[in-house]
């Protein structure tokens, strides 16, 4: 491998992840729109159920010592408690865990999951504006969509810079890709679960 290859590869990692997750990301976006979470508070509450389920499954990753060594502020980035508080605000029961959660993934695979979770904070800038239309805010009902400490853009840039700068083997690159794709697919499953009639 030449020096030039080494210099180019890290900068392309996050771009590659965006490319390989484009299809599941687009499918998920369409599914969110189909459930119209911003039409009523009741619809939005189901959306928060999905967000809580997803974030609660990632708590162990956000608090993993090996991952925190890579991203020191990782524990503070977790939104599970914010989503749980939103459910209380919306008078919605905290859902039981759904079978199939990610369990003890390899470090690189875990980073793929976190890439998707952290990336969703950028989209939340748009979603919080829609939530305000339902009478919700960063302090009531839509906390999990709120602006992270230090700002959305800065938090994302620092995460991506760290991710792009890691030395990963070919196997770890494949694990990273798998984690990111699995994360989108998992959120899709949880979203469907949250909007099933028996839960509504």
C-alpha cells in the first residue's frame, strides 16, 4: 500500500458508509413518512417508541470502555434517557424490549451502529421543527431530537473525523459496513413494531 492510498482511505470511510447505506436509509425515510409521525401527538408518540427501543438497545455500546477509548464523550451522546423522558411527557408506556437486539458486536461492527445513531442527529434538526408544530420542544416530548451539547454539526464532524482516522483491517472494514446496514434494518423493524395496531 502506498502512502497516497493510506492518506485517501480514511477520508473515504464515512463516505463509503453513506453510499452503502443509501438504500436502507431511503427505505426507512419512506416508511417514516408513511406513518406520518407529525400529524398528531399520538402518531409522534409511536415514533418516539421506536426511537426509545433503538437507543435503549445501544446503551451498552455508548458505555463500552473500548469504544469510549476511541470516542471519549460517547456516554454523553446516548439519547435513551431523553427518549424515555419523552415517552413520559407523551403519557406513553415505556415499551418492552423487542427480540433481535444487537448483542456484543465486535468493535468495528459497533462503530457501524454508532455511525447510524450519531448520523440521525443531523436529521433531527429538521424533525424537531416539525415536532414544535405539535406543541413539543427540546424540553418536552421531543428531547431526544434536541441539539446536542456543542452543536449537531460539530458533534458529527468530530465523530466522523475519529472514525475516518482509525486503522482498520479489511475484516474490520467489512464488520463496520455490516453494523451500519444492520442498524438501518433494525430501526426499520422497530418502527414497524411501534406502529402495529396492537401497540397503538
